[in-house]
C-alpha cells in the first residue's frame, strides 16, 4: 500500500477524486431557487418513511431528488444517456463507424452522451418538481409557474455539472466517474436508512438489521467474486507439422468459459423490471398510488421474492462472463488447425461447446437468484418490515456498486504502480538530432 502511495501522480489522482466527490455531495445538498427547504425536507422524510419506492429513489439519487437540490438528479441522466448511446452504436451504422474511428470518434460519442444527458435531465427535473408540487403545495415559493421554471433550470444545469465531474474523475481521477459518484451517493444515504430502522422498530431490531446487512452483504460479495473467478477450461490442441526431425506448431492452450462476469447486472436488471409498475403508477395523473405488491413494492411478500428469483435466474445470461462466439470460435479453430481432444472438428465441436455453455448457465442462474434473495430474506428474519425504507434492494445495489468501483480503482492503481516500477528498464525513444 505504501508503494502505491509513493507512485508519482497517484496521490494527485486521489486528491482530484476526493475533491470531485466532495463538490458533488455539496451540490446534492444545495437547494435551488424557488423551493422551501424546511417544507420540502419534511415532505421528503415523510415520503421515505411511508413509501419504500421513495426510499429507493432517495438512495439512488443521494438524497437530492426528493429535496429538489441543484445536483438532485445525480448520475441517473448520464447513465441513461450512456445506455442509449451504447444501444445506438450497435444499431446505427454511422455511430458504429464513429466508435471504430479511434480518438476522434470517441470525442464525438462523448459529446453526444453529454448532450443527451442534458436532454434527459430537463424532463426528469420537470417530473420531479411537478410530483413534489402535487404532493405538497408548500414546497414551492412564489408563483407556481415561475418556481417550477427555476427548479427545472437549476436541476438541468446541475446535470451539466454532474457530467463534467464524471468526465473529470474518469480522465484525471481514480476509477470510473459514474461508478465513483454513484457509490458516493449510496454510502451517504444508506446509513440514514439503517438508522431509520432504529427510530421505527427500536434498538434490538436495529442491531439485528445491522448484523443482517453485514452478513448478507459479505455472503453476496463472496458468492459474486467466486462466480466471477470460476471458469471451465476446454483444452485446445493444434495440428503440428514435421520440420526436419522436430514437430513445429502452436502450443496447446485452452478455451475459458466463465460462469459469471463477477457483477450483479442481472440482479439489477431484475430489480429494475420489478419496479417499473411503481414508476408507471406514479406517473399517472390524478388520484394516489394504489396499494399493491407491485405499485408499492413489498420485499416481504412471497410473490415479490419469487418474481425476483425467477427474473434474476432468467436474466443470468446477460451477466455471463464468457463473451465467446461459438460459431466464430469453431470456424477459427478449423482455419488454424485447432481441435478439442476427442471431439471431431466442425459441427461436433460446436455442439460440444454449446452443451458446455448451457451447463454453465444452468449453474449460474439459480446462484444469481439466491444472491438476489439473500439480503431481503436476511432483513425479514431480522424483523425489518418488507416495506421499510431499508430493503434488500439497497444492500444489493450497495454491494454491486462497491465491488465494481473497487475493482476498477485497484486495477488502475496497480497499473500505475507497475508502470512506475518498470519505467527505468524500458527503452527510451531516440532523440531527434534536429530538435534542440
């Protein structure tokens, strides 16, 4: 660890990252003009205690969206813009050509992501302020239309600042900007959700809930790391030819089929789909939100838990660690003279590799389903209600984000340390004699 800290430039990256996170958190507490800070704070706290979906929104936005702060939208518009641009790159030939154009194409795609995040931020901010004004008339000050306009402009400008902070951390900081700022949001709100359990259910339940969070989070973390490191190695040999009295040819190798990518993306996607009815119910004008297991997610309901397990298991292939195209792999092996020992090249090899992949996914699917069920089941056993602000979803999101950020940070720090360690042994480029 001390060697990492002595690496030139690494301390500067850590300082830039810490400064960006501090500025981001200050912006999430900075109110925009046109809001009554006291009234909106009371309304946000009441909404979190009454509605588990509001608690999830509060967690994902760092506590800023329900309070209509300057950076209240957090990283959500940028994440949505990145996802849309990624889909368009795979479907639009012009953007696909830009993605393959090197640095210049990456700059154009980055500009498109920035503009699209601002375009997403404006309607998100409008929906948030209209929902807040509809729920409590005291949260806005002054004329209604002018106050709404000020809040929307402020939150849209905040989206531009957030996009700049994300880019700053990604380029000059440590880790990926989106992941670092998202983790900062989660770690700032999660302790408050845990403390709300003490206020609502007492010290005994609070202690049991804390133990359940620690144990379930540790078990999920260990399971995800274990699944990410597990792989099935298919031996590959190559035809060798005689040159003189020696055999020449590529050395034997193996084809790795990983069980999982080491992340909780299928679980996140399952949770997102299960909360779609809750989002739709809140976007319908007029009336309140109907009381149901899907519109007001109850993670203590067996139907919700069963749906979470099934969706996480069905979506397990989206988080599969192997990115191997079986068709292309079989064709490449035939061109290069490679084969699986005991398996005839061609269609037989394809059938065998497809069979191995199906068996691996059959193991990964229930494993991810159990990972999704472990935190909510642990909290239920600890006595936390299924509709409490602290839910198993919060634990899963926190563990997944922390694992992704820590991996990226450790990888980047290790690369910087190794580059500095072996820099004296690298050949220096020749100097230009005409340059003085």
